[in-house]
């Protein structure tokens, strides 16, 4: 089994989901195991991303099963992870597009000097 440390926000997630920290830690270990099985790796960005995504999904399922008799539904946590992932990808795409624009402009300037 992987020795990946639990996320520092685990207590916050447990509190928001209405579950104990001990249960959240068990769910984290389960998510890490599933991510390791699915990716075939025990480290790297793909593994880490899947571990966190699985953890949040499992926590939501657990919180949903515990709150069946309550009036307030458990908060959805995966939206935060997916939103953060989208935002980081957008900033990477913007940087890549800025680089391509700069490179294209530079190539145009160098090409004009060679023609002259």
C-alpha cells in the first residue's frame, strides 16, 4: 500500500461532510489504494489527481448515506476540486498561447530582417 500522506485539508473536508476525521482518514487510504490500482503508479500527478478526486467522491457518497434523515443535504466537495483543476489548466493554456504569440511575432521580425 502507498505511504502517501493524507491531505492537510482532511479535517476540514471531514467537518464539511459531517464525518469523523478517523473515517475521513480511512476513506483517504481507500482512495489512495484505488488510485494506485487504476493508474498502476504510486506517485506522479496522474496518481495524485485521481487519489484526491476519488477521495472527494467517496466522502460525498459517505456523507450522502449519513444524511438521509437530515433536512440539509451534505455539501458537494468535488466541484471545488474540478473547478481548481480547470482554473489551473486555463492558466497553463494562457501561458502557452502567450508563448506561441511571442514566438510567432519574433519569427516574423527575424524573417523580415533576413529578407531585407
